[in-house]
C-alpha cells in the first residue's frame, strides 16, 4: 500500500510539474489571428464608431508595445499623438489595414497590427509618440 501511495505521489508531481509547459504550448496555439480580430472588430462597428472590444484591444496593444520599448530603451516603432488622433480614428485605421491584408488573415493579429501602426503612424520627429 505504501508503494502505491509513493507511486501516486510521484505521478501526481509529474503531472503538476508538466502542467505549465502544457499550458504554455496551448497558449501559443491559441494566438489571435488577424482574421479573428477583424471579424470581432467588424461586429456592431461603423466608421467613426468602432466597437469597444476593438478599441480596447488596440489601446492595450499600444500600451504594451510602449512599455516594452521603454524597458528596452529602443526607438519607437510607431508614433501616435493622442491629442491629434483619437483612439476611434486609430481603431478605424487598424480595421482598414486588417481588411487590406485579408490574404494574411491566418497570421498573428499582433504582427499585422504592429505592421499597420508603423506604416500608418511613422515616426518623423522624436517625442511625438504616445
């Protein structure tokens, strides 16, 4: 009986120790695609009035990229002045860019969005970044 308890404990430990690896692998497989993002962004959205999900995605994405750039002290990839460009307009531009890249709908959304931001909002002067 003691042997079974030890064996059970070892097996349980192995399962628990392997769980983070399994979860990390699953997360990679579940990256949001550009097509999925576009579909979500088009629901209940009109030009000038994108849906909240899409605006929140873009805002969070922009903030994440800026935090990484600050931490790495790397030059900006894109520059958006929030005094000039409201989030609704930036979101409409992102949706338009995603539509223009429909042949790449299976690629990761973050890759396409970053590309679109850098093309739509290039940095011409230092300090205009949000």
